[in-house]
């Protein structure tokens, strides 16, 4: 067997319906590489506002709880018996993905891209694009267009 320099795969998901496709691709890659797996989701706290009688702290707590439940369901559905590390972070998706990739430390990243164009891309930006530009390790991008 050849020496594999990719021993740790970090899979970043946003716990929306496209996350399964990203998780499946990351799992397939990790199996082929015989690599450890970590999965990460980020609660973007800059988008949370207190409303309907909720404080910003309560909204953040609810969002983190929902993210944890979604991540646990995804892990149970896709990874089954595989032993994986889980991270639920708060803040900027790009910054947190890069932080966990460095601290875990990952050898390769798997992220998804929604393929937004025009105004949606200008407003929302592309987390995948910013991660690619700022990552010190290889990044595999999984297209997850809804169409």
C-alpha cells in the first residue's frame, strides 16, 4: 500500500437538504483514502436577530440546537457506524471552516456550492470560493444545484 498523505477529511455542511450529497461525497472520499472523518456545520450568528419576543441570545441558542439536531440526523443517516468527529461552530462560515480545518487538523476539505449566480451570489457571496482562496489544504467542491 502506498503512503497516503490525506489521513483526515473535514466535511463542511450547512444542514439544508443538499447536505446529504456533500456528506455522501465526503464519506466516499474518506473511505477511498482510509481517512478519519470530521463533519462541521456553522451557525452564522450575524444573520440571527431577536424577534417574536426572543432575545438575540435565545435566537442563537435555538439555532444551535436546531443545527445540532440536524447534524445528528445527517450523521445517523449517512455515516451509520463510522466513528466521526462533529463540530458545531458559531460565526462566519468561511472563518469557522478554516479554523476547524487548522485545529483538528484536516488534510483535505469537502464543501458544497449552490452555484448561485447574479444578485444572489453578489449578496450572499460564495463560502466555497472564499474557503478555496484562503485554505492551506486541498478543497473538494461538490456542486449541489437544486435543478
